[in-house]
C-alpha cells in the first residue's frame, strides 16, 4: 500500500494526558491501574481510570453531546496539538476532504445507563428519561463520531467503527482505503471508550475480569483489568522520500470461531499479521517491536503467542502494555498504536509489566523486560470478540 504520513498523534489514558505522560510512565515502568473506585457498588478488581473526566465539561455550544465518553474525547483532542492539527488539515484540504473514522466499543452507553436508573414518570404515567438526559444523540453508538465532527469542523465521511476491542485499530485500515480511493485527502482516526457498569459487570459475567492487577502472559494470569482511554492520529498521503512516522500496512481477518473466545491456534491473528507485513512489503524478521493484544486472559494470550511464534523469529521484541493502561476496549487499538509509534521515536521498547513467571506455552518473542533498540518497524495487534482481528504496521521512514 502507499505509505501514509502520521502528521500528529496523541493518547490520554490512566497514565495521564498526552505523549509525555505516556513516555514517562513507560520508561519508569509505572502502572496507571488502581483499585476499582468506579460506580456506586465497585466490583472487586483493578481499573485504568482517567483522572479529571468528571470535571471536563464540554463547551456550551456542544452541551447536547455532553457525557463521560465525549468528555474524554474532548480531553484527548486538546493534547499534543491534536485539535489544531485536525483543523489545520481542514484548512489545507477543505472540510469535505477530511474524513473522521472513530472506534468505540460502548460509546456513551454510560449516559443511557444513568438515564434508565433515573427514569421519571410523566403526566401520562409513562416512564421517561430525566430532562437533562433526554438528548437522543448521546444514546447512539455514533455519538462519539458526531461530536468529534462538530469539534474539528471536518465534513468528509464520518464513520464510527464498533468491532469491540479491534475498533480503533480498524480505523487506520478504513482511513487508508478512503485516502487510496481518492475519496478524501486526509483522515482523523482514533477511538474513545469509558468505564461504565455494562463494561465492568458484563466482562465480569463472562469470567474474564481478574481481582488482581492483570499479568499478561504470566503463567498464573487469570483475567484482565479494564480501563478507559482516548486517542487520535492524523493521516495524510506521504510524499516520495518523506521522512517521519508512517502507516505502512494493515491486515484484517475474522476467526468466525466463537463469540467471545479466539481460535485456539490463533489462525485469524496470524492471517491479519501476514496481511499487514505483505502490504508493507517487509519480512517478519524486519519487525523490531510488536505491541501484543495481550489481555491476560488465559485463552487469548496463549492463542496470540502461538500465532506470533509461528510467524516471527526469536529476535522479535513483543510485549503487552495492558498492565500499564488496563484493557481500554474500543480505545485499545489507538492507545497501543501510539505506544508502538513512541517505540519507533525513542527506541525504548517496553516489556510486559506485571508478569514475573513466563508461561511455558509462550514463545521467546514474549518479553517481560524493557529493551533499547534503533527500531524501524513496529506492529500493533488488536483482536475483538468473535475473532475480529486487526494488525497494523508502522515505520520510521
């Protein structure tokens, strides 16, 4: 595929707001996880909660979009010059030539939960949402995309991708197709997901949530730690000979194996990784760093490690960073892509925080300790329910 320049990128997560907060936490091996303090009856677990979302009220002109998820989107857009970069693309190319492709898993369902918890009885004795939540736009999956469109002024195709935990990785692939087809000249991609009762208790009902801090690829791992995050990146065509960070390839596949469990041998994951490498025109041995999906659930980590071992040499440095941020669901793709891009920038390759005892089923590619390397290629894996897989290949040109 033609390379796409990454003009700007940012993330806001439990590690803090913006790139520097993430650089510092990764370098210091400092987790953002805390004992769960979310909701009126907190589930016994650890979470990656973003501080300050409750106080981040949207500007008055966007009050109808106000909810926790869109507040986090607004916080993330204000970091690292992201909002200015997006508006700059609109000024260069024209509003209709800038696409928005945004990933989320639950969007603003937290607002809908609150509305049902506070149902009122009208004059006709019929239940209704309270007046402050009787705003239809915050009760749709497209609430996030609609809000970001208002905030940035972009008026090209506006797409919300909701494929569970691969959502904000697949946005890169969709944006690449829109630009290559000539539909647009630039695309703002990203993803935002926030904690809510449906997420915490839903995943717990599937017996996937650990009571401890998650420990990806550890022999004793017993489940994930949930988190929330938001992030964005601006993509444009790269000029010939241009240097800088680029999207070089993507791969998408579907296991079609089970509603919530991956294919046990990771066949779909392997196919997605092979596609990304093929589009980028490189061999597996050229990849310096791979940010794994690595949720710390027994089945997911085993399947992914088998897929990685079948494709990459022992020299690969692969790690999961979910013990830093928590599993941020629909935002995992963008946040972990940002971490892969930071690895290309600095040569600091994070290990797997929280893991101490290697699982014998996992290959030598899975690294617990950090490393330093002059990295040229980095990948990110994001896998969703139903085996909805996406792998991305980034380069430092």
